[in-house]
């Protein structure tokens, strides 16, 4: 092979490798952007008021987005903090549920001891 052909071949190989690396970088950038969007959405729902107004969207069970691939290493800390915040929110909701059940039980106990006042029977023949 001539020296010019060898130099051309080396430049082509270098360009091919750079293009391949660029494609990987683009792919990594897109994957990172998808992960950031998912994390931002989850963080936004977590930041909403503790007693949001239910919507039709709330009725459908949540499913995780498909095709995200592995989480980028530098987003692991953010995802871990989000998970911890979600677990804290779950604990708050569970405590509110228990408290509500306790209150309902107390109300039912009081209602069960109440003596009916007024007429119990209606005389329909009069």
C-alpha cells in the first residue's frame, strides 16, 4: 500500500471511530435526557400539595416508562434522594390513613351508643 493510501486509510479509521463515539455520545445524551425527564416528572408529583385534588389520571395505576436503559451513574444520587422522599411521603400517608381509621372507629362507637330520638315507626293507616 502506498504511503498516501495508508494515511487516507488511517484518517478514515479515525473518522469512523470518532463518528461511532459521537453516536454513542448522542445516544448517551438522549438516554440521560429521558432519565432526567422521568426524574423531573416524579419530583414534580412529589412536590405537589399533600392533599391533591384527584383526577382521572390518578385512577389509572402508574407504570414505569419503558426503554430507559440503565440509569446514568451521575443521576443515581438524585434517584436515591427521590426514592427516600417517596418513602417518607408513603409513611406520612400511611400514618394519616391509620389516624383516619381510628377516628372512624371512634365515630362508629359513639353512633352505636346513641339512643334514637323521635318516632321509630310510621303509622301509615292514619
